[in-house]
């Protein structure tokens, strides 16, 4: 069996970023992997680059599909994967060359369901590391897995301060996904990562940490055409409904419910007012998700709202989660 399945959801990724991403996979010291390229209806020629890769490297497979968004693309990869371990990689980011080698060594020595590692951001040549600061080997089970769930709902509850979930910063045992049918909710436009993580942590028996920066998350301005969408308060309520349903299905205890009520639900109207007030003012930008997008918000409002949005909408796009209130560049129909 192949050890690692690497899933890349691709939609109109700039060619130079995509090539750099692929180069970081091909430069891995450990080569027992397959690479699933999910071309989600790209129109900029990157799909042709995917076809060329499959002809050059037998580890690469490409799937061309009509555009359905990042969740649909990731689900295609999850269902097609053959490896023992699953990992996603955004096609404009890149890895350190020893990621797979380090993961192989750690998982061989201490098999777990989830292996979480550290990352950094790259903005105009400036690198910012987000390390866990915990001793290794550090293994998590039982109540600590529940605590990781609480940390996804509310930042002050994080037992691992840099754990933000998402499919790009952790290796997941494929059997966990297939046995419990843990796939991304394609009806959600935000928080799909967080909900996926909640389900993983609910079913996982153990997790471990690799406190080394292996993932480089590229932040760049891919668009400047974003505007307020009056449906976002309804979308936030949809997220609330999903997390309430999750809590009811799994009979979550008393420490779970206040984080839903005081976080996502309470701030729906505040979020709407914040976005409305920023439509026509100066526009710093930040990226969201795999193929990049930006949002429009004045720097002062950005700083004032960061803690509330970062705290209450985790798992939405790394440290720029607050940008999920604005149009996503991944899905052209949004």
C-alpha cells in the first residue's frame, strides 16, 4: 500500500505558484506517495499542466471535474486516495523537503490517527513561524482530543495554541475517514474545515505533534474585486446550525454549548454591521484558501475585528479566517 496520499484541490492557480508547489513535492526525501491533482474546472491552463505532470511522474493522477468548490474537490481526492495517510496541500503553497520523511519516521515509531505539524506564513518575502512550543514526543488522547475541539470553537480554549485544524497541517489515517465517512460539507461556504476537524477529533483515538515548520503558506493579493454579500449573516447562521447539530448528535457536554452561543451565533449581526461599514474604504488585502482571494476592509477595522473573528470562526483559512465573510476567489459562482 502507498504510504501517503497528497491531495491538491486546484482552481486557476497561477502557473508559477503551482510549479513551485509541485517541485516541493518532487523534492521530498521520502518518495512513497501518490499525488491527486483535482482540477476543479480551471480555465487558465493549469489543468493542462496537471496532464503534463501525469505523463512525467507516475505518482501523479489528475481528476478533471466541473467547478464545485474546494470542498467538492477535496472530497474527490479523499474518495480516490489509496494511501495509508491523507494530507492536503494548497497548490500555491509549498513544503519543506523533509516533511514526508519526518512524518514516516514519527508514524512508524508512534502510530496515531492524526499527526499535526507546524507551519509558517510567507508574505512578500517575510516569513512568520507558528510553532507549538511543546516537548516531543507529545501525544494526545481522550479528553485532550475534546479540548482540541473546544479550541477550534474559541481560541482561548486551545491546548495547542497554534492548532487551527484544516486538512493541510495534519496527516490523517485514511481508515478513519473511510470508516466514519468523514467528508467535507459541500453546502457550506465557510467553516467546512472546522466542521471536518470536529468530526475527525470526535472519532480519532490519538494524535501526535511534530513541532517543526514544514508548511509554507503563501499570502498574496490575487484579487481586488470583492464586495459585501448581504447573505453572509444567513451563512453564519447555517454554520451555527451545523455545529449545533454536531453537538446534539455526539451529545457534547456543558463546556461545548456556551462556545457556540457566545461565539458564532451571538456575533452574526455584529459581523454583518462590520462588513457593511467597510465597503467603500481603503483596501488592504489578505488571501483565503487554496487558490487565493482577498477581502476589502480598512486597516483599523481589520485590527479591531481580528480577535473576534479569529476567535470565533476558526478553521476557515488559517490565520486569515476573518476573510471568509468576503467573497472567496476559489469558487467563481460565489
